[in-house]
């Protein structure tokens, strides 16, 4: 049987088409389809969401390393403002939504633990926390039952920042080490104009939060250094509270030899940045902001002022925790432990944020670092107290100062009011 030219063409074409179909079927079975970025992402069998207050760049390396280690896991980081992250978490829990990992503030575990999942002992024990981190971390994130609720990547502390040029001009060789030494050198550094107007302050102290950014931390630090138990709200115990209060407010008292500040002054951090004051009490993260505003700022960092021989410093920082409604709580704790206890990851966070480290191994290796040294050493002597609302407690201390320096009440009344309000915020 003979075929026409047209029939031959159709037969050959059909055989060729069938061959192509067979080829693609078998080749797809052997090699599979080529995977694009979306396909690869969809293959992540587990995903965790992290809420934090830092720029995403701070977690970029940690995220990359964890996903490389756990190839089946995808990590999504969401940045939220410090002022809203707590409320956002509470709202999300009410809707049975929210993150798998969230940053929480130190000192506030009494309020937060009811909606947090403690670490399984097999992943992180209280003993391990005490071995890996400074004492203050255990005070803040381990409860009475020895359960671990959060781990930090950084521990920041208050320090004394001073302008080296102003100290040189006043022929002051070294910064003060005690609060008494500070009061003594104020007359050498303050510059006043006609009528006693302050043209250049020695230090931003003595005012409320209207002008002194960290008054809500400086006041409790002074009480802690004097030996008082703020968690019991005994600020007026044996008159010690009045002495501490008078010491702080002397810097804004025109009748005091240490007078150098008032609440009508510009913000203390801004004043120091603009060379309007010789010293300021600030955290490392705040110093970084001041340097960004004035790259030519002549500054040095000195240890925080002390009342007694035994050092007591004050820390302010965040920890990574797991909300109770996380459907990936075990995996979330794996992420936290990996981020906070592996030095490579913790260092990547330190390098990205310029915040002091939390791991003891990194603290020790930075003792002689001109940028981190003071803060690294102070993390070891930082102590804490428990409060249910950190923002509210800061306001209470600020109002205590404000009502007194404006003449509304005397010291005892101001302290009494603060005690009453604080007693509602501290656990019993």
C-alpha cells in the first residue's frame, strides 16, 4: 500500500508528536519541574512569625542562618513600634492570632507571663540561663518556679556620657565616679548668664520627664543603690527616700550649690548633642542616636555614678518570648535559643544594632572595647525590680519629681503618692 506525500507528512508528524509527549512525561517523572522562588518558599513545611522592635536588618543574619539550618522552616520578621507592640500582642491573642515569637520588655514578667509559653526545660533551663547570661536576665525572665520565659540578645545599661572638650577646658582630669563627686564638680562645668540663667549645664539632672529623658530609670536606680526594695514600694523607709529625693532634685534647686538644670531646659539628650551640657545619663542605644545627629560630638563613656562601694547598675532591654497561642511553640523556642545563645548569631545582632551584647562570652570579649566596654562590664552588676507596667512606673517617678519641683507638694507627700501608685504595679 502506497501513501501519498501528504499522508506520509501527517503520519511522520503524528509519530513525532507522540514521541515528544512520551519524552516529557518520562523526563518530568525523573527530574521534576524546575522550581522558582515561590515554589521553593511554598515547600517550607513550617513557618514562624517574629514580632520585634528592631529594624529587620538586625535579624537578617539570624533569619538566614536558622533557615539554612532548618531548611523546612521559613521565618517572617515584623517590626513594630515599642509603644504599640504590647497592645498589639494582647489584641492578637484575643483573636487567637499573632506571632510565634515576640519581644517583651524586661521587668514586666509579672504582667506578661499569663500569655506566654515558658521554655521546655529540655531546650532552656534556669540553670543554663544563669550560666550564659548576667544575673539581671535571671531576675527579669525566670519566675519563682524556675521557669524561663524569655532570652535577650542585648542588655543595655545607664552610663555617664561626658564631653571631653568641656572637661579639658575645666581642667578636670577624670569623670566623677560617685554622685557626691558629681555634685562637687558641677560649679566647675556649669556656665550661667545674667540673673543666674543657665547657658551651659553641667548635666541634665533634677527635672521630670519633660526635660530628663531617663528620670523614670535614674530615680529607681538611686533607690536601688541606697538599698531600698522598690518591688515593695517602700520609698520612704526610715527617711532614706527623702534623702535620695533631695539629692536628685538639688540639681534643679536654684538655692543649691549643685544647681545646673531646670525643666524649662531643652531635652537632656538633645542638649548634650548640641553642646548645651557637659554630661548626660543615657543608654548605649541613645548614645548611638546622639552620634548620628552630631557625628563630630566629642564624647567619652564613663561607668554609671554610684552611691556606695558595692556597684548597682540599671538595665533596660528586650527579650524574645513565645506567646501561648503559638501553634509552633517548640519550633519558636528553637529559634530563640539559636538566636540568643549561639555567639555568631548574637554578635550579628550586636553588629547590626550597635547595642551591647547579652551573652557572657561576648560581654567578656568586649571589656576593653572602647565602644562597648563600659556597658559590657555594667551588665554584670545590673540589678532589676518587677513592675507590671514599665511605662506607667516611669510616669509615676516623673510626676513625683514634677509635683515637688513645681511647688505643688513637699518631698514626703510626693514620695507617699508615688508609693501608693507603685504598690498597684508591683506584685505582692
